[in-house]
C-alpha cells in the first residue's frame, strides 16, 4: 500500500473516479431538464487539481508543477464560490424557456366633453 501511494498510482485511480463522476453529472444534467451543475463541476475540478498537486509532490516533481496544481485548485474554488454566491449571471440551461412578450396596455379612450345644454 505504501508503494502504491508513493508512486502516485492510487491518486490516478481516484482521479479516474472523479472524471467518471464529472461525466455522470454532465449526462444527468442533460437528462433532467433545467439543471446544470456548473458549481459542482468547479468543485470536482478544484479537488482534482489538489490531487494532481499531491501526486506531483509525492512523485518528486518540480515545484512549479505543485504550485500550478494549487493555483488551478484555488481558481476553480473561487469560481465555484462566485457561482454559489450569485456573482456571475445564471449559467445557461439546456431547456429553452419560452420568450415572454411584453404586455401592451391599451390607452384609455378620450372622454366625451359634457353636454353644456341644460
């Protein structure tokens, strides 16, 4: 088990499971109309980038590889938080919404002048 972790192959298996989970989310969102889990995909991306940084550290990669993984993870996490807090516009949906037409109000008809005869 120690060799499996030190070589980074255990993280490769976990990253494969994360990729399968992301694919499942995308396929599920296409099946269920009106939902698009962008924030969840950013969350998965953030975790995957952290695992890549850990894999780089375990296998003795150069420091830019580790720093790059951490930077990508931080950016993905920031994007996820911005989406969840509503700082971006709503993500596009797969199901098209019907276009609402503005309601035109009719102007009131002019009133007739009162008859001056008694």
